[in-house]
C-alpha cells in the first residue's frame, strides 16, 4: 500500500502573524486540516514580535522570519540599494515586472532569497500583502504549482507618502500583470474585490471570492455590563493620528460623565502628548494583545467604534476591517462612520449597529442617541451575539476549504 503524503502549503507575507490576523486564521486552518505548512514573514523590530513568539509556540508549522530592521546590516543594505536603484530607473523599466516589484518594496527582494535558502517543494503558495505577490508568482512558476493571492486592502488606493504617482502605477501594474496568473484571488470586502477585478477589465480575471475578516465563534463570550456609564471601545495595531480619534474624542467629551472609552493598541507617544492627555478623565489605554485575548476582552463593552475616514484614502472608504466583525461577534452595538463599505455592512446587518457622518458634530448626535438608549443596547446584546454567529469563521472558512481541495486534489504519492 502506497502511503499518501500530506500536501504542503507555503504562506508568504510582508508582515508577521500578529499584524496579519487574517493570514493567521488561514494558517491555523491549514494545520488543522492536516496540511504541512511553512510560513515566511518579517520580524518588525517592535511590540508585535514578542506576541508572535507566543503565537507560534503551539502551531505545528515551520516559521521563517526575515529581519525588517538593519540587523543584520548586509541584507538590509543590499535590498535597500536595489529598491532605490529600481525606483531611479523606473521611467525606463515601467513594463518590467521584476523592477516594478523591487521598486515597490525591498521585501520583494528579500523574500526570494529566503525561498532559495529553504529550498522546499510545495503544492500550493498563498500570498498575503502586495510585496509577497511577485515572489509567490515567481516561485509558483518555478515549481509549476498554483498560487493564491489574498487582497485584504486595495493597495493602489492606499495613502502613499513617497513617489505617489509612480508607486500607484507600480501597484496597479503588478496587480494587472500577476493576478490573472493566480489560481484564485480572495478579497476582504465586496468593494475591494470590485475595485481589484476592475483593474483587469482588459484581461481574464481569475476565479475570485469574498472571504470576510471574521473570527472563530469560540473566541467570543457574552457578558453583561451593569456599569452606570456606557462603555465604548476602539482597537487597532497603533493608537495614532489619522485614525478618526481626533474627531470622535471631542464628541465623547461632551458626555464624559456618562461614558468611558477604552483604546487598545500600541500607543504613539506624540499622539498621547498632543491629543489624548486632555481627555484622560474618561479614557483607558491598554497595550496590544493577541487577537484571541482581545476578542474575549471585547465582551466587557457596550459599543464598538469603527471610525474609518474617507479623507484618509480610497482604501479606507471600501475596506471592512477586522474590528467591525470582532465587535459584531462580541454582541457589541457598532457605531460606524458612513464609508461606502461600512454603510453597506450595516444595511446588510441592521441588527449590529448604525452609521454616522464623518464629523465631530455628526458623531456627537449619534453618541447622544446611544446614551439615551443604553438600556435597550444592553438588553439586545444577547440577540446581537446570537445573530453574529452566522458571520463566524467556522462558516466563512468553508469557502477556503473548498478552494484548497480543488487545487490540491492530486493522486496519492
């Protein structure tokens, strides 16, 4: 009898697992399904690396981390030189795939070097984040296997701080040229999917599917809150400027005797000094925590804030972050700004919350209504918690299982 060997999947990202919880869920799913799993990502040199160490302890996979810092110096230096050179000669290499990738990100330079060192044969490659796209495509072509690309953000629509016009063009070029080669493309919101596929209007779009940014229902608990104050919560990887806090903090201050706000994330000192200290009498700040721990913590609150701003960039208008799903699955009432994606979400799931305009005045009006309806919000929490079970990862992940089965169905070897 010939023993059937397990299929082997390689996940690639420009980030670590802590800052890419979407990839972490997929990686855990692959392990639980019995696949052999490798992961190539980056050490960020910040708070998230320590959390990553705890995450991988009990995961049966091989983890390969590339330093994103200047230590060791030589790989960082050489990749930086290549990145700068590729950007300098961009006017004459606009149609060259490799130079577009290298000019986009030095991490697209570093990843292939590590895949050569690992020297493994895979059955499927799954790439998250744009700097992983070109290396995944090249390795898949070399090994004659399929690759999947996940689009969590609409990269050409993100705010670009350096060489913006050319960088946007590079991102669009990479997606136009490589996405049609993918065996499958997943995306994190309907509007991100639409925008990404629209880039390929003159080409055949690959098979594609929405995979929502939800979590396992086992990561959430239902808990009553009987405090006098309505408890708001907001979380992100970083607590910093440009995330909408500057608008909602003055609105919340009007009702500081009736509310409490908890912020969870890595606090930028300058933002704390310039923007938060004056609101310290109604704000609590907690350090970043693993997503599972965070999801359990959310049960303690009443209202989750999803304050994305159209003014930030196009991506903010069309994305659905993991926080909106975490709030919903916790049974919290969601107060979301009226971006295109969030309006669509609330319309489709009206029990979960409401939207408001993207100004302090509009937020203040909605907050006042929430305070007046505190008892009703708490009374209906159990109902919202039950409703959100249909959004759980246990249901959403079935889509991925079907895709992987299609791509990995081969004869036993």
